C-alpha cells in the first residue's frame, strides 16, 4: 500500500474540513487518492478574505517555495513587489478597475518580469549584452508566471486563498510609476493572498481531448466538445449565481477579443526596453 507522508495527511485533513463537492464540481475532474492532485484540482479564485493576517514565517516559506519553480537557464527573471503601503494598495484598487480585494487581502504582490538584473549581471561578467528581444520578454514573463503558480500551490496547501489580478496591465505605466519600476522591468500581474471568507465552487475546465492533441493539431471534434462544455458552464453559472446569470464559456470570451484588448501594451513594453526586436 502506498504510504502518505505528513504533508499528505495535512492536505487530507484540510479537505475533510470542506463539504462534499457538488455534481457540477465533480465533473471538473476525476477524484484522486493523491492529495497533491486533489489540491490542484480544487483550485478556486478567492475574492473575499477574512481579516486574519498571514504569519511572517509562513509567508517567507511560501515565497521560497515560489522561488523553487523551474526557471529558464536559471535566469530567475522576476521581481516581486510586496505592496504593504495602504495608500498604494488603494491606488492599485483604482488602477485594476475597482477590485477591492487588492486592498482587503492579507498580502498583495505585483509580479514583475525583470530583465534588468540578469542583463546587468551578465554585463558585469564581461558580456557585450543585447537587450530588448522578444525572447527575453517571453522568458521573463514565463518565469514570473511559473514562480507565481508554485507560490499559489504552496499557499493553497496551507488553506490560503488566492486571486490573480490581470488588471495590473490596465495601466501598466501608472503601476510602474507607483512602484518605481525601472526600464527592463514590467508588471505582469498581481496576486492576492489571504484566508478565504467564501467557499465558491470549482470552475469546470475544457475536456482534455480539446486541449491535448497527439502528434499534430487536429480540431475536427473541438466544436462539438466545446458545445458540450458551454452547456456545462451554463449550469455552473446558474448554480453559482442562483440563476441570475445566463452565460457560457464561449460568451464569456467575447469581450476579450472585442473590447478588452489592452492595445497600449506594445508601446508601453517598447518604451521600457522590452520586446523591441
């Protein structure tokens, strides 16, 4: 019989404190005896937090876990700004479109893609560096995301809730000014951390057969599968919001490709010395 370590027992206890999943939640994944898979499959965004603060030692451990994520060529091309100033937190609420949990969460971080530190280190080591490439922009952005996701998994294993804040990119120039970000650094997203004061359902995901292909990209069956997923999401939204919202996955995507385009980002990134070539 496979043994479950101490961390696994802790995770199983954490899940025992929560009620059974609804039918719509059960459709989101196949239950697993592996507590890590269970943890990953139960991720939800939390937008309401208690007043309880995250202990400093725990926060430090979570950040270290984030640092242990994979990183391209060991570049570690990210910097986190831990925003504790209440005035700055309130300003970030405004800049992110009125997302009040940016201020109410125990902790809030802005994850920045950072090519300043590694390029300067290479220059000090004697390299004639080239900056501003699209590859560097991708490396730093991907590194930031992987570091954040490691931190998120660690945080959720401790019973904390999280919410990514893409609204940081609504006005990245203003965010950069607020946080004194230099050239070669840009704010990718924010992250709320805190103790949950709500228990939302797990949001279903697309069928694996839609997103995982064998040997080549074949989308012949995708439309039918997406139609089925849209029906699942209709049920999810009606259950989650008590029938007050009629929508599905495809409908929710419409503004992302019509109005919420953030076309200012290209010029902003180029001005900061990123993605110019």
